[in-house]
C-alpha cells in the first residue's frame, strides 16, 4: 500500500489482528494510517473489493475529493469523512499536498452505528471546532502506534462514534436546503414509484423544476435523476445478491421503466449485467 502512487515516504500504516473476543464483541481498528500524499494519490474500492468494515479519514492539510453514494464532495482540513466500505467508493487528492489520518473500524455494531451517523450528518462532517473528536482520533492513532490493550481501543472508538452521533452543525440549514433534504428522503422511501420525476419533486419542494434542479445539484453535486438512479441501482444490487427474484420483478420493484432499461443502466453503472453480478454471490 505504501508503494502506491502518490503516497510519500514519511507515511506510515499499522496492522492489528484482533483476538476472538475483540473480533466478536468489541470495536477494533485493524488498519490505521498517517498519510502524506501528493496530487497523484487516488484510492478506489469497487463492488468486488468491498469489505465488511467502516473507515474514518480526518483531513489535516489540503483537501480530499470523495465519491460515494452517487455524490462527489470535497473534505478540507479539519473535516472528517465516514464511509461504509461495503459500498463502492473512491477518494483522491484534490490539492498538490495532502495529509490525513485514517483508520478502519470493525466489530460490535460498528456498521449500524456508522450508517446512522451518515444518515444524520452525511459522509463529510465538519469537525474542526470539536476538540473532543480531534482528541478521540489522536488517541486512536496513538493506540495503534503503542499497541494499546483491546479494551482501551474499543472505548476510544466508542467515544468517537458517540461524539460524531451527537455532532450538531454550527450553521443552521436554510429552508431551501431542508426542502432538498426532504426531497432526498422521499426518493429513498419511494424509489420504486415510476412517477417520482423532477416536476413532482420540485412541486413537493415548492420550487420551479429549473430552480429545483439547479439547487439540488448545488447542494448534492449530482442531479436528482442521477441520485434517484443510484438509489434504484443500490436496491437492485441488494435484491440480486439476496433474493431469487427474476430480472423483470427486480426492475419493477426498483422503479425502472422496463427490464431493458434496468439491464442497460445496471451494466453502465457496474460494468456487469445483472445476471453476472448475481452469479458473483452464488
């Protein structure tokens, strides 16, 4: 990993193999790193490479662009990125110099905890003014350097997750941003409805279609159609992997206008046909 393009020589990474007790019952950090990178740095995890862990990245200098869940956002110094690594994602240096600390979190109920935090606050969090979060991250990196007892590591990870869950924005969201977020929640709940289209969503937000489209893209860095498509494709992947439903049934259940459109969209997004994707899970 440390020989990958863009990772400079003063970067370090630590590995820890949890014992059976920690693996099953405690929070633990199997991989921890402190990276110094140049503009060539890029990391991508595809669907085939996804892992049952979560990841925290704390930006110390420069900025990191993150592509995740159909969005591309930029995290600057003092911001924290939170990812569920069971989902594809990509991040890369957005400046000539980048320094960040990162660690994987596993064990206990970490995935459920992390996803609830992402649901509440998004995957890029503003943490620069929160000294407790910085202290927790610093302690977790220190734990890795010193090979701290597994119970101490678990306590520090739990403290961090609790602080993130309780995080509140210093800047109140305006009515327009709240309307866009309500629109997103509606898409998450009603993606199977083929009538979920821009005119309808704009009407729910009490905006004109053109203005709704422009503001949605401003806040989410993607269009409403692309966002809805990503939700539908995520639901389709889950059904392909966990059910024996036919392609026609999945296309209908996930809101695609027909099976051909489903297959074409799926292949464009993943590079695989739905059947090829399903076979990977057999």
